[in-house]
């Protein structure tokens, strides 16, 4: 599909309506652009972007009962258990701004989490006067070629002074290893080292790819080409969402 990229950016997405959107799940490997696209969906449709990482940090910072439990677990060097994550997600989804819908970024990460989310939505989220009618989540996977992912992730260089991020392959600075803004030397963060990146991608294949397979078996997974320019990926996701909304409207 050939798409015109002009005017498809986040600033032009403010005219969308949140009516009838329901839950949206974005899947994809590190570097696929989930965060960018989740923010654009959130802005277009006026629905919250929900990240479990953000939820965890927020609960810990505010010292909520859930946050204190999580802090104790992390202090012992252990992973936060699914049950605690479920409680945080459930509490967030019960808030009124989620009534029209929401976009999940980074959750679910495992088939078990996907199963929990389905049960939660079936038993609670749709059993409410504010959320009439069943609306199965829209599940979009952003597919990016492996070599493209490596370029996106290993090519990142950061200016520690300004925080500006470059990519030596895709968005290089005018002078190699030098920030365009203040002339500071660019660095490669530990998380952007080649060995770390490959480990992250391997972990995704092992742990998170089965989530896509879970939704694919149910016939609910839609894949979009994440190798395209950002604005064109945004447009593809919009078409998926609008198609889902139209189908839901026809069912009533």
C-alpha cells in the first residue's frame, strides 16, 4: 500500500474521536516504535497511553501500597510478580479516563498476561453502564526487519548535556560523534551496546513473541510494516483502528 506521508504526523491527529475505540494493544520488538505510535494513538483519540513500566515507577514514587510491595521485591533483586502487575493494571483501567478506551504499550508481555487481560476485560471492563457492549481489543503488531532493528538500536548516540538522541545510520549529526546543538561529544549508552541489544532482541523472541501467536490463534492480530517511515506506520495503524471501529458499529 502506497501512502502519502505529508500531514500524517501527531500534530494532524488531534481531530480523531474516542467514541467506540475500546482497548488497543500495540506489540513489537525493542526499536519497533511502539512508544512513538502509542503516543500518537493516544493523542488522536483522546485515550490514555498505559505502560506497565510507567505504572510501576509511579506507584513506587507515590509510595502506594502496591508500590511499596514492588519496591520491597525489587530491593531483594527479584522480578515483580505478575499478580502485583495485574493489580496495578486493573487499578489503572478502572479509572474514568479509560472508559472510552486506552492503548497498552508493553503489556501484555506473556501469554499468561494476555489471558489475564482477556478475563479482566470480559468479566469487569465491559460489565459497566459506562462501557456498554463487548469490544475486543484491537491488537496491532509492528513488524520491523531484524537488521533494521539493529540499525535503529545500535546506531543510537546520545548527548549527555542536552539529552538529544541521534542515529549514525538514520539521523546522523552534522559532525561525527558531536552534538549539533552544543558541540558536546556523543556517547553510546550501555543499553545501546551491540551485545546488550542482541540480548534484548533474543529475550523478546523467547518471552514476548508468543503473545502475538496467542492473539493470532484467535484471529485478532493485525500486522503492519514498521520498516516504513513513521508517519506511514501511523496511517496504517489508524486504518486498522478505524476498520475495527466501523465493524463494531455495524454489529449494533
